[in-house]
C-alpha cells in the first residue's frame, strides 16, 4: 500500500511541519526545523487489555533506546542535503499516553473505521498476551512485546518505513541484502541505521526547501501539499 504524507508548513523563524499518513485527519508526527536541527515528535495513544502506565513507559523507553540520539553509542543521526550542501541533526521525541487517560480501555473505544478515528494521534492496541504486531492504515495497529526491538520496529512503520525481510519456505524471516543488522528486518538484534533516517529526513528537507523557494511565501502563511514517501520524483 502506498502511503502519502500531508505536510503543513508554518512559515515562521522555526518551521513547524505537520505530517499525516493515509487519511487527511490522521496526524502521526509533528516536525520542526530550527536552524540545522530537525525535531520529529511522535505522540502515541495506547488502549486495550495491556494498556497500563507501566506499558506506556516501556514502549517509550524501548523506542528511544533505538531511535534517540546518543553520540557515545554511535547514534548521531544527521541528514546531508546535497542540494544545499547542508547537514541537519535529526532528533526524535516520543510521547506514549493512555487513550483517554485510562488503563485497559476496551478495543471499541477506537472507531472500527480508519476513516473516522477517535483520535488524530497514533492509536495502538496493546493486548495483554503476546501476539503479532503490526501497523495498519498508517497510524493504527497492534503492538505486542514479542522481541526486544518490536516497538522500535513498529515505530519505524509509523514514520513510513517498510519491512526489509522476506519469509522463507522454512517459515522464518530473512533480512534483505544490506539490512541484516537493521531494525526494519531484525527485531531481535537489529538497530536503527542511517538508511532509516535518510528517507524520513529527506522528505522533510525537500518540502522545507520548496517552501522557502515559494515566491508567495510570507511569514505567518501556512503552506500545504501532499508528498509520497514511496515516489522519489515528488
């Protein structure tokens, strides 16, 4: 399935970009560019039998363990814009909350129609038992703590990243060439790598650059467009 971003850019000294996947009302991340720093903030609401405050913090901690910027561990996320010969720092902020502020909300609190979600944020069901994890419709899904990197892997899907493994005739997952140690192919021992950062930051910077070049752009004017992360011609 092709997933599209809707990007809103407030043309201020600090650019605020709101990105959406799938439906126009489904906001999955907010991005701001200040100087040479891109900050990507993702808010996640969890619900279901496994949705507790402890689980919410565990999800947040696990995601940041993989995606947070930690120079001492070699995690210095940057993006080089070859068009402007400019290097950006890339920072992720993650907030995980209980949907409605209540633990163990029933599944039916979220509309069964992805076109009319109860929340504009990412709504994730967290079952009490271990089961398959996935993201559906761009910012909905089921997350279960099957493996150490499950939450970080599914977080990548919220950002528009694809799986990079195939399932063999033996029933096991096999990483695609070049992704053997990558979180989008290996949730047991994989890690976030630069090849994960580039497509995300590249789309943001491309849209930011086009907004700056708009001759009609004025301070305080909002710019909106739709781009497709799968389509390099956008």
